[in-house]
C-alpha cells in the first residue's frame, strides 16, 4: 500500500476503538500512503481488510514504529505510557486516546470543535479526552462562549462498550440467560448489568469516593475549556446499553441565558444536532446516536429551582465521537495546519 500521504500507525488496531479508527480513516479519505496496524503479540499476524487490501497486524516494537509520520493510539494507559515516548522519539506525532497523557501540563487535550488552537503547542503528543467529557464539552462550548459557566451537575448513563468487547459480550450473555430462565451471574462488572443499573462507572482509586470516570469529567472539562474555576459535580452510572452514552447535565451560567437562545446557539454549533420536541416524544436516544458522529442535545429547559441554570440531555456514540472520530478529526487538523512532525 503506497501513494501520496502519510505513513499512519494505529496502535490497538484490533480493539473496539482501533477498528473504528481504521473504518473512519477510510471513510473520511484520510491521506494514508501506508497503513500500519499495531497491537500486542497476541494479535500480531492477524489480517485486516483496509482500502481494498489485506493488511497484517504487527506487534508494536522498536522496529515496527520506525518511519511513521502519525500514530493514532488506543491501546490502554500502560501501553501508551511505555510506547508513546518511543514513538515520538522515532519521529511520529501521536494522537492518544488513553487516559495516561490527558492531564499532563505539556500535552494538549483537544476536541476538534472546541479547542483546536491548542494543537499548536503539542510536543509530539495530543490527547483525546474521555468519551463522556468529549460529547459534553461539544455541547457546552457555545453556551460557555455566550454566557460563561459557573457550575455543572452531571449524571451519566454510560454504555457497556466503554469498557470493551468483553462487556458487550457479558451484557448479551447475561440477557440471554435471564430471558431463558437461567441465573445470569456477573461477567465483567461487580454485579449483573443486564436489566440493571450500576451506581458507578469506572473504578474507585484508593482513598477516593469518586470514580476515575467522575474525576475525568471534573478535571478534563476544566482543562479543555481553559477555566479551572468551573465547579463540577459528577455521578457516572453504567446502564445496559451497548453503544451510546447519555448525560443529564445541569448548566449554571455566569450570565443570563434563556432556553430559546441556548437552543439557537446549539443548533448553529459544529458537530451538534438539536432534537428537542418532548411533547412529540422527540429527544436524543442512544439507539439513534449509535453509528453516527454528531452530539445530540434535547430536553433543553430552565432549571425550575435556579433562574441562572438550564437542564439538557446529551447523547453521542461513545466509540465514534467519544473516541475514534475525534482522534481522526484531530489528525485531520494536524495535517491541515502542517503540524504533523512539528512540535514546540
């Protein structure tokens, strides 16, 4: 596979996000001269179809990372911690979808529609935010620009695909067992997820009563919007949905903002689709968002207990805009701005 364009590596190529990145690189006609799928030794040697050809997955190694221009990485935090510096040293620019680099001061945390100018400060690594943060800040950005944000109260309803393929299989297996009168057990999570709701998504770090998913919403939102003064309260919940995270978000603005104006701002915002006719039972739903790239917003209304606050419902495909789509959009911006291989 050769031609005009860039030598592009996809690290974690056989995972849920990695396979979606591969799909999007082709669908969006990214300028790929050579595609190099990279993964662990367990996946090395697998054949994948891309661009009408069969491409062999390579084990990530000192040899396989040489000569690349750009790497889109989604292989887990420990893998990224080990390999991203080596990939950068070898000359590539890395768009990293793991949590490892997001809060490093010298690594820009970028959402394509929200803070693309942050790319100019990269030193070889650009971080992709957490999926729940990602979709939310796309919807918050136009409101923040218009009226500022004082406080956010967030409840997420997160799909199992955010945990990986094993969690999808677990949900389906547990559901099958229940529907056939069998004991479902618990496969991936501490309790069964089928026909259930778990009062936490993510893990509890030692000594913390917030999950890591909740801390990501708090810290990443402030970094992306460039405003450490925003107060954030977050509760992350796991629900028996395969794909598509949903969020109930209460936004207290610093300046007055009525629902009608918020609706206008959101309707004009890039990457946002407003679906807001509750009387007609039209509002964003995970089943409609799955397989698409937009962030869907509805149920936009005044908080009955706070004249300075709005309530809204935000839904997006966590594997696409929440991860893979933004990674590819960031790569497109790096190419467009001549920032591949350049670093501050």
